[in-house]
C-alpha cells in the first residue's frame, strides 16, 4: 500500500497525532524516528533499516554515545545561556523547554540516565552552579566568555573609581564644614532682662534707633518746660552721634578681623594641599623597568608564578611584560600581577604613597607588619629611612 498524499485525510490525521511530545520509550535515536505505540515501535525494531543502524552502532558504541552526549550537553547549555542568562532556575523548567523541540537529542541515548544525574555532572564539571532544595535541583549558568569577563572587570574598575571620587568629595566637604565651624566668630550672646513697671499708670517707651533700648517712665510733653525739651534733644543727638561712631569703629574692627581671618584660612588651605600632595595614593602602581610576578592562572602553568619585567605601561592599569625565563611578551592587567621583594641591599622602586617614583635600597623586612625598611636613594630626602608596605615597592630590573 502506497504512502498517503500530503493533503489526504490520512496524512493530515497522522500529522495531528504526531504533534507535541510523545513517549520517550518509543523513540529510536539512531533512526531518529518516533513511534506512537508499542506495536509501531516493535515493527520499527524489526525493520531492515533499523537493523543496519544497529550494526553500525555495534562497531563502536562509545563513539555514538559520546556524540549524542556532547550534542545534548551543548544544546542544553546554549538554551540555558540564551534563555535564562546567569539567573538561577529550576532544571526541569529548562529541560521542558529543551524537549519542546521535536528534533532534540533524547536523554535515553546519552550517558546520563536521569536529569538529576546530568545536573550533578554539570556541577562537578564547573559548567553551572547547582544546588538542591526541597523543590528540586536548581542550576545557574557560569558565563566564561572572555568578552564578558573583560566587560565585568571594566565595570568593577569604573565602579571603584566612582566610589573613590565620591569619597574624596565627601572628605573635602567635611573638611570645609569643619574649617567653617572652627573659623566662625562667636558673637556675644545678648542678655535678656525681665520688663517691670512700678505702677500701672506709667508708660513704657522703646528707642529702636539707638544701639541700646531705653525703657523707663515718660511724662507728657505738656508738663515739661522748654529748657527740659532742649536738654533732652541735646542728649538724644549726642547719644546718636556716639552710637554711630561706635558702630563705625565696630565695622572697621570687624573688617580688619575678617581680612585677617580670610588670610589665615587661605594659608590653611595651602597647607592642606601640600599635605594632600605628600600623602597622595593612587589605585594604579605599574612602573616600567620593575620586576613583577604573574599571579593569574588563565595563561596556564607555563606563566603562573613566574617573574617578568615591565617593558611598557598602557592606560595606567595595563602593562606589556617580558618573561624572564622564556623571553615571551605578554599584555596583562595590574590585577594579574604582584610586586617582587628582593634580598636586603638590593635596589627597589617605590610605587605608591608619599615617596612615589623614588628609588631606594632595601634595608630590612618586618614580617609581622608586612612592611620593609627602605633607605631613599634619590630625591630631596636622600638617605632618609622609611617604612613601606610590601605592595608599595618592587625590585628594580
């Protein structure tokens, strides 16, 4: 009996029946054929094409199993990376999305019998972070792409630089506030007295124009004679002139004090700037012609823990180094390098701190404090002994 036409009712019915997932035990991975029931699978196993595929697989069964296992692993991890990224997700959710594709590699043809075994294998191989919970196993993809690692390092470096700038700004603001508090003139606090009247008929008068308020009983101008009025006017004019002269003297004295205060504040700022220059520290320490040690394992055991000489510094945080043993040239970040401490009496270069870019001689090592005693060999303070931390100096080439 011939095969039904594509648009015939029989062919349409077969396509409808074969839609979606079907039982895994009735699938032949070698022939890539899915059967709908046990009878169909039995007939397929007795077919000539299936027997030929079995003969091919019997010659090298491990080859076919390794091929199917690698294909299953790569497609599963690709789906996990593309669909969920580095998020933590249940392994069954990823598996259900994976098997929704009809042409996927089935797990019964791989080296793993269950999804749990496959999840544990991913954790042992370091391809994913796996953890077991009462709800089941969870997986989290580990992105080891060099471009992603480089981008993460740049973001961390930028974030660190922003934090350093914010800390410097906060310290500067705190210093300005402190100087403002210290230099603020303490004004004389006014003394308040209780207002009392000897009798209810007396009136209280306030002189707001004068420097000090005058409170006391006043009589009506009708009861005062012309001589008394003249005397009061003369007294008020003399008091106003004296108050104006005293105000002028106060203004001039306050101006002179303000000028003196401004000058002292300027001097303080200059002194602070000098101290800041002396105690400056930076987050980059690379210098040419110094000996360093490679601490990263990404380049393999050939370069790990090996010494090199910095030939060129690029962008403050990168360097071109030449390996001492092999003579190979590499471009590395300063996070992948560390300083080298020579024997006492050898020349070194100070890389950070107030004596940055200064040559010195190593006198002794203090292992308890992780520092060394150096004798400056250049600069204005030549011959001076200083204590410098291990990471702030390195051996000269």
